[in-house]
């Protein structure tokens, strides 16, 4: 019995309590009515919301929300059972929906939405981006011009706004009209066959943008030809051999960009490879290398890596040094080589390489000594602690000329 | 003699002083040395990017990448997504603190002015906002040829917001808004240039209907137990995880005639928002064993979590999402219990905040898993009326006298007549000792308690889960503190003692 009674009791209590929870909202929910009828505005308009309510409810607040954030506003005017809220500038100036909620004691009494349109009449600003800022000549490449027009309050203009695009290349100026979509409009400025500069500009609602540029660079180099020249063709190890090309062009006849790297590969008669590099200036490349110090036969070809190659040319060097004297002294320990004379009997420039291979009398290799000429001569001294007394075979080699001597080395 | 003693005394004092001075000098030098070595980490010179992953992780997915500009690269998309999320995050923080910090990194010159205006205004009006977003569905409109500008729509952004004035929470709201966004790549940052609210597109995705009927039917017949292994109490998935022991225990439970167990997943133990796959594997193993031994499993999430703050909602969402999606198809899974006794946090964390978090989590789990009911393990029958309309069945705990149980239950039943109600935790400790002045129940009284409770539960056909299988040797201090007069009781709630001997109550709790 007690159990049942208690259930009934609890139900009653609960019933009461749940009613109690609801009552305050019914009783105290202030009556409020929106008097402002206007719902559509243009960005920058001053916006006020007027409500009719009882004077006791003046502590009503208004929460406004737009895409960037929220703010809680207090009434700016309260009189005659009316309260007025004025929206701050950061709400009136942003185009798009602006939502409001009337708050009273944690309750939302009313809510609504204002529609704020972009303000195209006041002024239009244009932000334009153009990129990439360089393209290569030909049929494939392009730069994209994106134009994002905004109104006076930095709101993106509505989709469908007309934008005029102008671009200039050499004598041609092209003008066309496009429309915005998703905040902006874009136009792909195609690359030209000739290298040069393309200038673009755009216009929207009478406002023009700044000038933007893309540079059309020449396309890849095509095959080219080279020549070699020098003061003489003697292999004196001193003179400089210069390689030059003709004007290197791309497939559309544009001279390749200055600084295009060209590699010259030289193959000599021993199939050894030498190389030298140069960069183009006005399409012509120049590269240099030193003459060899003995008679040689070179094959030369140049490459723009991955793009083009030249013809192969040959260059033959005559021997500059015909012969040289060798003098032994001090028990054959001191060897004086030279003077080396070049093709006009002049002394050779310093630095001609001389190599001496020493063998014992049975032809067993002992040692190599190397030295270079200075003032046309060079000297090798084979000291006692280095080579003991005895018979030796000495092989000399310089400027491609070999000489062999059998000597008894003695003394100190 | 006295002189000798004095001498020794002086000597001792002198030596002790000498050592003390030396120790002080060394300590001083050490401190100075340590001070010189503190300061910025050397790697800070490199200005490496600080990963933002652990602060803001709403669900963001791209549904369309087709655009007339340039094909979107995976790398760029990642950077855009990251910076877009950062933009939301710094804005949320800015509105919370009314501080401009970080805004300039993720908004262009003209966009940041708008935010500054808002911040200044809110600062003046003394109101601030706690905000977070939950879901983003982005669709690419345009990506420029040089990869420096992107326009996309972010549709149906679920935003949650609490409005504060001074320290007072005025109200909370949740809405869904769609935006169109233009971002520019400046100084290596993707920055928002334009942000405009657009009309929401018509959502054509078909939402699968929830079907929880058969699980609810099972819930109405729960005879179950709250389970922790005896040597790893409150740490089921810890280092001592041993599937053989769990299997033995589950067999015991099954042999007792019980059909359900309740297990707990700790928020931090499972790796917060980056759920540890190893822990997930262990969870699956436990479910597998439960399936083998014919037990259904009620999983309690977010154990030992107690923040509920809006700023880390998204992290908890990612945590739950991973776990729910990993095991939602497992046949042994019975239902989701979102949080154990959250009403105990009402005081310290504000009721509004806790309820807000729970409400959202219920909604999320219902969306991720259409086939399992959701509940909250309230600490008392009185507390369990909270969110009764949102949960699929009511769970409450009861540790008071058995004689008053029926009253409390009747009240609850009268308030919420329609939904199944589970007594999710009850029990009695058999600790009677020094720390409670021999006032607690002994094993015999535990038996009496259970005898009384079981007869009530049987009579009223109330589904139940008692606490617990074993007496525990160790109880972590995070459960009941480290003071013995508070924690001692926690060790003796079992129907088996610490070595597995049956206590008298075991018989009453066995249904067979």
C-alpha cells in the first residue's frame, strides 16, 4: 500500500515539477515584435532593428552573426516600449546573410535573417593575379589571369559580373569580355610563337586593374653548328683554342635565352674525352680550351643537354717541338734536357711536361720522375742515395718525343 | 672526559659544516650550470612548423576536386586543408580570448581587419565565444594554374557555439552553415581572402536508418557484470593484458549464467585523438573472446576523461570515431556507453558543459554506428533522467541501501516510462576492517545484500550488471584516491577473492 501511495505521490510531485519548469517561460517570456520591415540591404547601408516590447524587458539583447563572427548587442535606444538595435559597421558592410537572435534570459525570443547585397554602385576594386610570370614560346604553355573584383567594402562581386580583359603582344591588342563565377573570373593567356612580353590588364565596372606581365621565353634550342679557331695549330701547350657556334634558335626562330649552357665534348686520338663549357649570348656560345703539348687529332661536338646538338668538327695539331738535346754530367747523375725550341726556334713556354722512366740493366722498372720546363730547360739529378752505382736504362719523354739511353751511373 | 667529548663534538661540527658548505657550493655551481643550459631548444632556430594536429581535428572531407584550373595535387591539398583548419582554429581561439594572436598567419590583410573589428567589438561589449566546428564537407571550385589561389565551397559546416557575457554562459547554439572560401598562398601560408556564407546545397546523401531493435531486446534481458581482470584493475588493455586470463574469467562469467559484460576504454590509454592500433587490436581480441564465450559486451568510452571543453571536442570526436568504426561490426558488441558517471563532473566542470559534450557525442555515435544503442552510465537513478530523450536506454548505478532501491527505481520508471532501464552498476564491498572502524559489511552481509537485491531485480525484471567479479589487489589512486580509508573499500567488491576463491555471494549471483 505504502509502495503504491509513494508511486502516486512521486508522479504528482514529478508532474508538478515538470510544470514548474515550463511555467516560467510561458509566464515570463516577454512579448516582442519586430517592427522593422526591411530585410534587404546593400552593404554599407545603416541597419537598425526596431522591436516593440514592454518597458520591463529592456535588458533584451541581440546576437548578430555573419560569416566572420558573432557579437552580442545591447539596445542603442529604449523608449516608448520600443527598443532599437543598430548593427555595427562590420556587420552592415559585409555582404551575405546576417542572422540575428533576440535573447532574453538565455532564451531566444525571435530570430531572423537580413540579406545584405554587394554594393556595386559606390566603387569597384580589382585584385588581379597573373601567373606563372614566364612561359615558353610555342603551343602548349599559358599564363592564367585571375581577376577578383570587390565592391567598396571588399565584398566579392556577385557571380555573373562582366569583366573586360585586354592583352597586348607586339602590335596586337586583344580585348574580350568574361564573367565572374565563384568570386572571380579567369582567362588563360596563351603563349605566343615569338618570344617577348605579354602585357595584360582588366577592367570591371569602370575600374581598371594594374598592368601585369608575363615573359614569353624562347623554347628549347634546336640543332646548331660550331667552328673552332686559333692563332696557329701547333701543339705548343700554350695557345688558346676557341669554339664558337652560329646563332642557336628554337623551333620558332627565336634566339635561345642568354645563358643557355652549351657543353663541348672533345675526343682525342686515344679516345680520351675532354670537355669545356660556355653560355650563350645573343644566341652565340663561345668556349675556350688550351692547345695540347703534342701532336693530336681532336673531334669536337657541342650539346645543349636534353635539347640539341651540333655538328662534329675535327681539329689537328702539328707538333711544335721537333727535338731536344740531352746532356749527362757528374757521373751521368745530372741530366740536363733542353733547350726546347718551338716552331720558330723560340723557347717553349714554361710548363712542358717531361717524364723520365728509370729501369735497371735487365729492364726492370725502378722509378718515374717528372718535371716541367722552365725557361726552356729542365734538369733531373739522380742522387747517390737514390740510385746506387751501376748500369741503367733511362727513357725520356717530352712533347710526344721519346729518347732512350743506356748509362753507367757512378760517382756522387 | 668532558674535554674529550667536547673535542669530538667540535670536530664533528667542523667536518659537518665543511661538508655542508661544499655541498652548497657544488649545488650552487650545478644550479648555475643548469640555468645556463636552459632556454630555447636549439632546433627552434630552424623555425620548424609546429604540428597543429593535437588541437583541432574536425571531420573534414573533400567531395570534389575537379576544377577547370589545375589538377589538385595531394601535397597542396594537404597544406590547404591544414591551413584552412588552422584558420578556423585561430579564429575560435581569438573569439574565446578576444585576442588577435595567430590571425595574421591565416587571414590576408583585408580579411584580418574584419576579424579584428569583431574582436574589438566583443572586447568592448564584454562578450566572448567558445566555438568549434564538427564537420566540414569541402568541394573544390578552382585552383589556379600557378597554384597560388584556391576557391572552394565548405558545405554544411556544423558549428557549435557558446555565448558568454563576462563569466556567464548566456546560451549555446548549434547550426549548420555553408561557406564559399577563397584562399591565397602567401609566404608559404594559405590564407583566407574571402569568406562568404552561401545557401546550403540540397543534401542528397541517403542516410541509413538506425536499426537497434534486436539489441534493445537483448538489453532488456541483461544479466551482467562490470569486468576488470583481477590483476589489471582499471587497466584492462594495459601491459598486463593476457588473453588466457580473460578467457578463463569470461568462462567463469558464462558459467554463472550471465550474458553480458561491461568493459571500459580509457581516453588517454587509447591514445586520445590518435587511437593506438595496438590497443584496438586488444579490444578486438576481448570482443572475440566474449563472442566465443557467448557474452555480449557493453563498451564504456571516455573513462578517465574529464575535460569536456569545447576547444577539444573535435579531438574526442576523432577518438570515438576511430574506436566505433573499428568494432561496430563485431557480433559481440551490444551497445555504447559514452561515459561513466559524468554527473559527478557537473560541479567541477559545469553541468551545461558536460551535457553539451554528451549531447553531441550521442549524436555522433548514433551517426557512425546505426546498429548499436547508446547510453550514459549515470551514477544514480536521479541523475539518469538527464538526456533521457537522447539515449536509447537508461543506465544508472546504485550503491545505496537495497531497501530504498525500489522507490528510486519507481520514480525513474514513472519519469521515463518508455525506455529500457539498466541497473548498470551496483554492489557491496565486503571490507570490514581498521580503516572503516569495522563498520562495513563482511562477506556474509555482502551475501545478504545481494540476496535482497537479486530478488528485487528478479521480481521487477530489471536488467542488471553488478560490480564486480574479483576483489582487487591494486586499485589505482586515480579511482578512489590514495588514502586507505577511502580506497580500501574498492578492493573488496568482488564475488571472487583475489586468488579466485568463491565468496558467499557468488552463489546468489550465479543464475544457473
